[in-house]
C-alpha cells in the first residue's frame, strides 16, 4: 500500500462500563445508547462499552465529526441492531 499513510490526528478510544443515572430511566436502553454515542464530541472516537440501564447492552462503534456521523452495534441477550448516524439523523438495521 504505497500511497497509504497513518493519520497524524489521534483517535480517542473509550472502553468500560457506563451506568445510566436514574433521572433518564424514562428512555429506552436504545435511546440511552444513542445519547451516550452523541456525547462523544471529538473528531474521531472509537468505543466499546457495557451500558447498564434496566438491562445490560454492549455498544461498540465509532463516532466522528462532533457526533454528527458514525454508528455502533447494540448487542443484547435478544439480538443485535446497528444504529448509524448520518448528518445528524439516526437510522437502524436489525439483524
């Protein structure tokens, strides 16, 4: 790959556990995951997080351009969904 190069801009990598505070309990776990992904306002963020609400879900993906673009896998005991954001608008694809 002769023309390839490593970008000099750093990518932030976030991993760990996140427990949703009680005031947000009216939202679905999927909506909580979207809010968490949108909170990453850097240029390039990769994440792998266990999200704890009334249930547990693993979210792993990337967000960029200040949280306006990107996507993540939402994985639970009942299946997986891919949520993607393009120019500020969320979409999804279920497996």
